[in-house]
């Protein structure tokens, strides 16, 4: 991952030691070193996978960070059409952000047809992206997702009522969540 880059022996030993045999942690530590550049000091190596991911997310450009956070609240997989409806940015900004998030290995394209869909590279990446939002902002985003799904993606409301129920519940809106939970229960039965 580091390519031809030569690392100070102290830093490479610290990375291997810090990862404690966890390949995902080691990958994220290596990405963090690459993103921080040559000036990284051994004391600057984060202690936990969560802190590595949080630091990498904080270094994203604002548009890419917002897209990643929004995608994290949507779920493990996110359709580009839904992301576009949720984040009011030009198509060009969305495309640039998706390329940036893919090259940073936060997301990967899991489906092209019938619709472009992106998936998080790891559940911890998704959790950290979501947790970088304040609780109130996350609740508001859940409410917005439920409203957009209901208004612009009615087929999702019909085929996946549990998704709407989840977003309404996370938005602290139990009244609109209840009928969707009931439909989800009926479908499951």
C-alpha cells in the first residue's frame, strides 16, 4: 500500500505493533500515513481503528465528507439516485466525491445496473462516518431520508417498509414509523 515510499523503521514497527495482527487496522494505518505525508511522526499514529478512521474522514474535502456521512446514515448500501436526492449538490460534485471516496477506499461500487450502488468497504467505516455527525444532525438526516424515500422512491416504501420504519424510528418519529413496522412484520409473517 505504501508503494516505493520508504518509512522510518520506528514508524513501520509502530504500525505493525499498533495493528496487533488486524489486517484492516494495518491497512487503515498505512492509508493514514500516506494521507499525512512524509512529516508523520511516530507519536502521531492513532491508537485505535476508530481514531484512524475518524482522522481519515476529517481529512476529506467537505463535499466528500458530507456524501460519506449521508451514505452512512442511509445504510450499508446506497443508490446514487437516492444520494443525489438527499444532498443538494451539482452532479459534478457528486461524481468527484464518489471518485474521491472510492480512491480513498471508503466506498466501492457494488452494482452498476439497473442502478449505480455503492457499498462501504467495512462496517466500522460506516459506523465512524455516521458517528462524526452530531446526534441531532443524524436524527434530522434520518427524517429527511424517510421523507425522500416516501416522496421520490415509493417502490422502496412498498418493497422495504422496514427501511422506512428504521429511519423514522432513528429520527425519533414513532407515529410515522409504526405503520411501516406493521407492514414489515406482515411481510415477514
